[in-house]
């Protein structure tokens, strides 16, 4: 029996592997600009990490597509981003997470994180009365992905979901505060009147931009679960667990790369509101090249 103060020998191979992985890139993809809220949260939480973002703007939206088509799009996105020397891939799209996450996790040799599971876990941790509301696009609500993920972790919870489709164009137009945003939020969130929820999941990556208007309508007694923040927290948790987190001066300075499948200019104009800073050096790519 080893003494309580003895330790196993250091695995130098594992240490070298961790040093290499710390310098690699976090890949993030979405059907458009919404995933930039996830990227922003990652930058805030992990400022030393290099990132590569792909917005599939030529094929947005994914919601109306068949599962087979969404899976094909996601495979295209993943294959391209793998060329960026990834250590981790984030699927920053609710539709893609609901439909294609399992496929990507089985296909790829690196970890793949979606936005639904972290949000579901955070909602369960937040609720005190086991009544959770969920808002999202029609496709996300219809898929039942959040409902299923929450119930897998806690079966006795009461759930109510409602689609808020106009939140997406409001976010992209920058109408995230003021009377239009508040009236729209009040109209949609009336669906939860009498439900008694104490937690509301913002089940679309556009919705954090309307957080103020949503919070004003639901009141202080309802916790808002931001899928962007919870996903960034899951990324940090995984990097900490594996010892892959970039640690500062000893590692290379972080890089920021942006790719789109359509014209860069509209993406840059709208994306600046989502990311909270100018987006420069956007590269347009086409999948047949890869």
C-alpha cells in the first residue's frame, strides 16, 4: 500500500499532449449570426482561447429543413472547421444541436458541445418550484429538445414551451429594447400566464439580446437561463477537466477567425450587435473546395 503522501509518477506524454491542446482552437458554428452570442460568452469567460467561427449564412435558416439536410449541413461545417486545428467544437445553433449533435459526437475525434444540454442543466439547477418555461423558435419548440433534455435529468418537473419567432428579426434589426420589444415580449410571454414558473430558458441564441425586455415582462421572480452563457460555462468545465485551457504568456496569443458562406458585409453589420465589437477579416468560403 502506498503511503498517503505518495503520488503516481508524472505521465510526461500526457503533459506534452496537454501543452499541445492548450494551443489549439475552439471551433463554433451556427446557421447565421445568432451563435455569436455563444462566441461572445466564450470570449468573456475564456479570453486567452483562440476561436474560429463559421456562420452558414448562405443556407440559413436551418429550422424549416429536414433532419437529413440539417445533418448534412452540420457535417459540412464541422469538416471545414476541423482544418482550423480544433481541440473542441461548439454547435451554437439550437436546431443543429437538436438534430445533429449525436451524429457529430460519434463522427469526430474531438469533443462536441451543443447549446441544449447546458441550458437544460442550468434550468434544473435554477428552479425551486420545478416549473420551467421554455421559449425558442418554432422549430426548436416543436422538436421538444429542451423538454427531453430537462426530463432526462429530472422527471418530476413541469414544463411549458412557447415559440417567439419575431424575437429573431427584432434582434437582427437591433430593436432589442424600447416599446416594440417590450410589447412583443408581453404578447408572447402571455402564454405563460397562470403557469407559475420560476425559471425561463432562452432557447435561441438570438434571445439574450432581448434579455432586458423579457426580464421586464416576466418579473424579478423568474430566473432567465441564457443558453449562450451556460454553453460557455460547459466549454470551460470541459477544458478544465482535460487540462486543455490556454494559460497565458506561455501559450500563443489568441487568434480570432470568422468565416461565412455568403457575403461578409451583412454578417459584419448584424454580427457586431451580437458580438459587441466590430468583426474584421471575415473570409467567405464555399464547401466544395473542402
